[in-house]
């Protein structure tokens, strides 16, 4: 009883004390409103403040690579990712003499080489993609690339006979994977993982980076984009194959999903001889640069290595076959045609926006 | 019994009267604070906007090292920037309007094919020379190519 009375007394005393300080309730209301207003502005402003973002650009894998991370661990994440990238490049690059692929290319049935787990797995994948695309993507294209001189200072149209000879050795079945991570190639066969390695490296880097406390990951491996964000939307542009430094369409990617956007086209790496343009993506059956109405193929998905291999394959087939192939494989893709049409998988409806001068036609 | 009585008593006392109204003084305080905020925020937006439109810098790097970084407005007349290294040479055209790679010793000439660089986000990369030429803006949005997208697949 006593305590209840005391409490009651106390409460009334308190409220009496407070009263004079805000004699009219209107005034406290005014303060309340103004403070709400100020705080809401402060929150809006703090939203504009940039989070810790770290970006690093390096020349590696025969291209220009930019790694960008945002979030608490950004500095550490970018550093570790670039270290890992250089390690993988050293294994996969055919041009580096002591790389595992260079060693594989000088192996034979009698002297197979032992590969690291990564390289062995990537070779397995490359062979699988080659099989699935009926050899349209083929990791053994290296001898043809050498004949044409791509990747060197001396790009030229080679002798037809030489091509016919070299194209016989373009066959992924001539790469043999043995037990215990050992492998060898048949005589005259050379492996170049250029069509799949960048996609694969992107996947591995993304896997590693997802372990860090980050809000955004954006990897640009020479035009192969791997992206992830915790919440907000990202917009990825697809380069126009006709005019440089402009886009043919944009793709908006929703939060919290790893997404790779990979484009293959011959609009950058090409040379002109006697008025004819020769691109760097080869038709694996003829040994000549692929020449169809498709200017570029963009594949969107979670698996970068697969996207990398398939975009190369789709680029070399006839446009209608490319559509059929994309459907059969369940690929989300954008085929950029030379008449200004973008053929877009209907599964991408609502996510792709065409830029001026381009029109979208959905297919399924 | 006493307890519940007491509580209901105090709560009726604390509740403000229903028909209160702003006095002119209250309205003045609210108005003044809102106005101050509006002026500050408006000023910030205008400040950002002005900077966004104006500052375009050209940044030339070789192997990650910055060779040149200049506000395009400083090029009162066009000039050519020459890079000589053991990898080869390049000539870059610079003016207040645009930047482009005029000549490069590389074989593929991808950098020359990039054409004219005019807006923040535009860039040309020469792999053999390890040279990157970029247009960047002075404000924080510089990373966005063309200011519209986060990255470009090519």
C-alpha cells in the first residue's frame, strides 16, 4: 500500500515539475516536428556518404583487369584477389614458358605432366564445353591462332594449306586427362584456354571475395563482368560493336545474386588485309575467322567459365542456330545483330533496355 | 484498486489537451528550421551539380603509374602528348573538347579504334604499351562509365 501511494505521489510531482518548462503543448509539438525533420535530413545525407571502396587495375591475362570492392574489408579483399589472380594467370597462360599449360603443350603420351587441381578442373570443364557445343568452342585452337598471328605483332592471312593442315589438330578429344591430375596432348595439338580461363578466374575470385565482409564486388576482366551487391541494383552496359565507347543495351541486376555478363565479339581484336576484315574468333571447322551476321554474343548467368565458352561458340554459328543452341542449353543471352536488332532470350524480359538505335526482339 | 486508480489518474493528467494549436512563435521555429535545412541541402545539390558538369580530367597511366592528370579546360589549344618507353611509343591528342590516341606502335591498334574520348567513363587501353587513357570527372561518380552504368561488358 505504502509504496503504491508513494509512487503515485512521485508521478504527479514529476508531471507537475515538467509542466512549466513547456507551458503550451504546441511548443513541444513544434520542437518534435523540427527535430524529426532535421534527423530525417541527416539520415538522407548520411546515405549519400560513400562507403569504403577500393579499386585496383592491373595488366594480366593478356588484358586489362579492374577489381572493385566496397565494404568494410575492401582493401584486404582487393589485395588478396589480385594475388590469387596473378597466381592463376601463371598457371593458365600459354605464353608463359613455365606455366602448366605450356608444359602440357610439350607433353606426350610417354611423358604426361602432372597438373594442379585448378588447371586439371579447368581442362575438364573446357573439354565438357567443347563436347556440349559440338566442338564450336574448342580449347585446342592454339595452332590456328598462331598461324594467323593473333596475340603477336605479326597478324596476317596465312597460307591456305597451312590452315588445312593445322585445323586437323583442332580437336579437344586429342587432349587426354589421366588419373592423379596427369594429362598429355597428342603430337601437333596445343591447348589455349583463352576462351574460358578469364571466365573461370572470375568465378574463383568471386568465390573468394564472397567470404569477406563486403557490400559490392565488381570485377572487370578485360570486358568480362562479374558482379555482386548486397542490396542495391547494379546496371551493366553491353558495349556497342559498331561505335566505340557507347552501349547497345544495359542490363539491370538485382541485389544479392552473383552475376556474370560475358561478351564475345570480333569488333576489337581484328586486322584488315587487302580491304578484308579478319576477327580473332575462329571457326573451329575451317580455321578461318568466323563471319556471320552476329556482331557480338552476350551471356548472362552465374557461371562465368560456361558463359565465356558458350559466348565464343554461339558467335561462330549461324544466327538461327545460335538461338536454337541458346534455348537447348538454357542460356540467357543477347545476340547483337548487324542490322541493329538485339535478339534477347525471353527469360531476360524486363531486365534489358536497348539504347538509341537498337531494337529488341525476344526469342524462345 | 488503489493502484489501478492511480495509474489512470496520472495518464489523464499527462495527456495533452486535444484542441491545442500552433502559436505564431511555434510556426516560426518550425519554418525557420525547415528553411535552414532547405537552403543547406539545396546549396549542396547545386554545388555538386556544378562540379559534375564542369570538371573533366584526362588521366594517362602506364603500368599503373600516372603520367599525366590534367583538367581538360587547361588545354586552351590542342596538344600532343608523346610516350616513349621500351615497349613502344604513343601519341595522344589532347584538347579541351576531346582526347584520342592518334598513333600507337602496337600491332592491334585497339586503342586507336576506341576513337574520341569525351565524357567521364570513356577510356582507351593499349595492352602492348600498357597505357590507359581515361576521362574522369572531378566528383565521386568518376568510376561509372558514361555516368550511367556500373560496368561495361565487351
